[in-house]
C-alpha cells in the first residue's frame, strides 16, 4: 500500500481506479492469491459481520457483570415503536453496533475490525448502509477492501492498540475505516474517502481508553455506537465537499503522537477515567476477586 494520502490519490487518478481496486491489486500480489480468492476471504468476514450485527437485535444476552445487557434490543425496539430524535436509520445502526459488542461479550463470533473493542463499528456501518440503499455484497466487499487500505495507513503512522494510543486508536480507527468505506460504497472519490477518514479521527483525537475491569464492554459499547455516528457524519461531510486541510497520513501521525501523550491510566489499564470511578473499581475488584481489608 502507498504511504501517503497524496500517493494514494495520485495512483487512483493515474489509472482511474478506487482505493478498493488499489488494495485488491496489492493484497493479491502480497498474499499470492487470485482476486476471486481474495474476495472470497473478504466475503467470509462479511458473513461474520452480518451475523454479529443482527445477533441480539431481537433477543438479549445476560453477561456476568450486566454492564451492557440488552442494549441492542432496546435500541432496535425503540426505533420500531417511537420517533427517535435522530432517525430510525441511525438508531437501528447503533443497535447493530451494540449487537456485535454484546456478541463479543458473550464469546460469540465477531470480526475484529480492527480490534475486538471496536468490532461493532464496521458491521453496523456496512449493514445499515446495505439496508438503506439496497447494496449488494460486491459493494460491501469493496467497502471492506477500502477499509483495509485506510487501516494500512493508520498502522504505518499510528496504532490500533488502546494500550498504546487510547480509544482513539481503536474506535477512532474503526470509524475512520468505516467512513472511507461508506464514501467509496456511495460512489465518492478516493480523495473524498480520505477526507472522511481524516475528519473521523479529528473528531475523536485524544479519546481515552478506560474500560471498567479491563473488559471491552463498558464504556466501549457506547463508543461503538457513537463511532458509527461519527463515520456517517464524516462521510456526509466529505461527500458534501468538505475537506480536511491536514492530509490523512498527517492526521494519523498526530493521533500516534497524542496517544503517546496520554497518561497510562487511560490507556486500557482499567485504572483511570470511568474505570477509576468508585463503581468501576468495585466491578474491577469483583472481576479480579480482590477482597477489601
């Protein structure tokens, strides 16, 4: 994969192709696969995402610490029965994000895209767009290929690890990958896709990673839902013609630098932020079987 936003745009313009075409060319060569073999691998991931995003829309799981139980069903019921402040579409998308988070908490099958803690964002974005626009699997596969290209640039200049870069590195990266995917799925240009990814990361720059008891449940599930919203609004801004004056590769570099500046207590240690509250520490003590003196 090319290293900078400028290089990606120039390569796509030169051959009149999309980011997903560029990624497909690079990945098939690197992995010594045919295009069809590569797409079949992506299709397998897509099927997992379909399943996890629907798993708890109509039923509730019960987890040991009951921090995120039933959110997906509650949100899905809400959009069916009420007139949400946002829209039925957005509320259902959030429900889908909750569904994957709940599936993960119950040891179900998910696709970490890019991490387990952020795994609800890509499936919700893709499946919500599929429902809204009647998109077929080929379009969704192109979206996933686009997200791979965005992820490659993030991985080069920053990190996906909450322990290294905070939640901006997990849910922020997933949202940026989803935003770029959405733009290309909706016939936006490679340049617009990169602007969408930039705007998405800018929106959550410096976001702490403070999971209670170190479990990727609370507040992670809320950040999966808000991450989907972030991907939608950023895609819309880019498709409207709004640009980030800082190129995507430089935004990623900034995210990496900010991540290193975050105190270790808010980098997935489960010690600071929400995890450091009285309630958070009580749950942590129960999880670790720590007895009070």
